[in-house]
C-alpha cells in the first residue's frame, strides 16, 4: 500500500503568506511535528495521541494560537478539514488531500484580498471615483471664479470628507456642504455654474 500523505496549509501571521506543507502520515504519526513557515517566525504544531489529534495554529486574524482537537481518523483521511478562528469565524488552517487543500487556500486568499480592498476604501472615501469627479468639477467652478459667499467674500477654504466636501467662507466662516457619494451628487454639481455659500445669520 502506498504511504499516505497529508497537506497542511495555514496563513502565517508574521509574514502574511499562505504556507502549504506536505508530510507523510508516517512522519506525522512518529512524533509531535512542528511545521514551520519558511520565514521561520511561526509554525503549526501537530500531535497525534492515539485516536485524538491536536493541532495548534498561529492565527493571522486574531493574533492568538488556536488549539483544535479532532479524531486521528479524520486528520489522516478527510479530504479537506477546515479549522476556523474562534474570534473571526474565518478559516485559519486546512488539512487534507493536496488538491483540495490548495483549492481551499486559493479561495481563502481571494477572500482576504477582498477584505483588504474593502478596508482600504473605508479608509479613504465612500466612492473614490465620485469624489475624484466632484473635486475636479469644484476645481473648474473655482477656476472661473464661481465660488462666493453671500457675505461678499470670494475667498474660501475646502475640506474633503469621507462622502462630502465642505466649502468654508474665509471671511465669515459659513459653510456649504457638497455631497460626494452618489451619481446624482455628481450630476448636481456638474450642472452648476456657480456655487454660493450662504452666510449664517
Ligand atoms: Zn511566515
Ligand atoms: Zn484567530
Ligand atoms: Zn462669508
């Protein structure tokens, strides 16, 4: 009988790479195994104790280690076991057949890219493109001297927010808020030739 192999994958919290390793069933059963990331800063530990198997995984999401116990039977024979981070609910480790583990790891990487992407957007603007367009419209109106305040001032300051832009009169401090979140916000500003800040009473 051919000697079985198991593929183990996890996300290294130190270098943030996915690590995929292969070990023979014999290697895993012989002694407690430490499966390190090539960066050397983290490792998965596998210990088979009779019919129970204990896996300790360093977790990318919560920064802690998760210890999972499963049956040795499923550890050695399941097509693809998935262990989840208790804090985030996301998968942090896969054990199983090479192909299935690789496929699961790829899906996880894609999901992670998306999460990272959403985080970036959240940090900047609600809608990057709309904000960019609204600002360039504002610039055009400003260039033809179209921004003024009812107090008579033509000097103003600009503040860019998450989903809007504020124009402040440099003299009386009154403000005009221009929403910059949706297509209709953009249409509104596009059809304006001038903008007037209304002086606070
Ligand atoms: Zn690493
Ligand atoms: Zn976790
Ligand atoms: Zn003013």
